[in-house]
């Protein structure tokens, strides 16, 4: 399946957000791989091309990537490769009225619940 998402258009914005984030836990290649996998899954699971997100949203996501905090105040360090399983699990979970935007995936308890399901 040929993806319609224009990753070459997105990458400069992600690189800019990465430089603004000041994070060093993931290198830029790992960050881009997580975004690429998410946007590919978004299309594969039938949601079409992911809507554009701005630099501040990308920066917030990059800053959240390396660690998950749950409402129970548990903290989990997340390897970039773990995101493949977390993302697939997310798309296979039934949510009421979710547009599956990447901002939803990185909000609230979403990642923590997928982490508990897959690694505990």
C-alpha cells in the first residue's frame, strides 16, 4: 500500500520541533520513525491521511515520547521500538468517538493503558 501522507513535508517541521524540545533521550531518527509508524497506521486502519499538526504540537509529543506517566503516578521509560506495539494496540482498541489523531494517542492515560496491556 502506497501511503498518501507526505512525510517529506512533515520532516522539516519535526526536525524544528526536535531542536526546540531540548530532549536528548531519543535521537531525531527514532523520533521520525515513531511519527512515520503512527501516520502509516492511521492510513492502514482506514482513517485516511492524518491531519496536519503544528510545530508546538509536534514538540509536545516529542517531549512526551521517552516516558509515560500514568494517573497512578507510575513512570515507564519507553524504547522507540515499543511504539510499534503501542500504536497497533491503540488502533485495535475501541474508543467512543475518537478520531485517532496522534494528539489523542499522546493524551491522558491512552499510552499508559496500552503499556499496561502489552508489557504487564
